[in-house]
């Protein structure tokens, strides 16, 4: 298995105003997941519950503060990593790539 040299990423600066916004986003996402559970149990509202759950999951991912990364093997640009992650696996080619944070 061939490994690429590690990619270097610069950390995003966290401003003081983003911390409360992230906390509010996590709370809204958690409430959306709780609301989607009874919707999954009812027969008629299963599609609505599915979309509420997926939207809540994406909001939760956004509130965690992820950065976009390009794969050095296949140049796929829609990979996301959180801060202090040592490595990531590309969603397209499934190759493991180490990360050096600056």
C-alpha cells in the first residue's frame, strides 16, 4: 500500500462569537433528533421523520467545526475533518491520509 506524504492544514481560528452559535446549533440538532424519533414510529410521518433526522445530523456536524480537505490521491474535495484529527479516509477512494496541523 502506497502512502502519500502527509498533507498540511492550517487550523481555523475560533472567534468568541462562534462558541455560543455552536452550542445553540448542537442543542437544536439534539432536539431535532428527539423530535424525529416519534415521527419514525408513526406510519404516516416516516418520511418527515427521516428528513428531520438527516437535517439535524447535518446541523450537528456543522456545529462541530469541520474543515474541508482535498484528497491527494483522487483530488476529491468534499472530505471534512475536525480539528486535531491525525488522519482522514477519503470518502471516494477510501485511502488513509495523515494530517500535519500548523
